[in-house]
């Protein structure tokens, strides 16, 4: 199953129309993303062209959501050093500070 999410309702509406005939694709809204049924059932999460728009105060929430949704097998692969590399890559790509003014 493929889950798609976008924070913008108009983008979600376009995705729903585009994939309406694909029974294995589900477009999630905020409630669907928060649903505990998905907890631990996601094997891979792609956050593409998003992180540069996440304010510093929302970044921890994004990581917590990812951790809640990702399967335990994925957690094992996401070691603290892997998360650190991800954060460094995000910081290097982001002209705005991700973690404040440091």
C-alpha cells in the first residue's frame, strides 16, 4: 500500500482525483496521518522538497511523526548516527537555519 500526504487541501484533492482508480494508493489528510492504525506500519518515508519549509519548532514534530509511523525494522536502520547525517544534510541544503541561529 502507498500512502500519500500533503498539508495543502487542494494538493490532496488533486492527488485523490489522480489516483482514484488505484486501490492500493491512499491519500491521507491530517486525521489519517495522525491515525494510530498506521503506527509502526510504514517501511519507507520520503519527505521530498519539504524540509526547507518546516519551521524549526515544527521539525521535532516531523521527526516524532516519522518515528511513530515507521516500522520497528526501519527504526533499527535509523540509528542515531543516521539521523545525525540526515540532519546535517538538511542543514547543508537549507539556507535558513534548521535549529535556530546557531
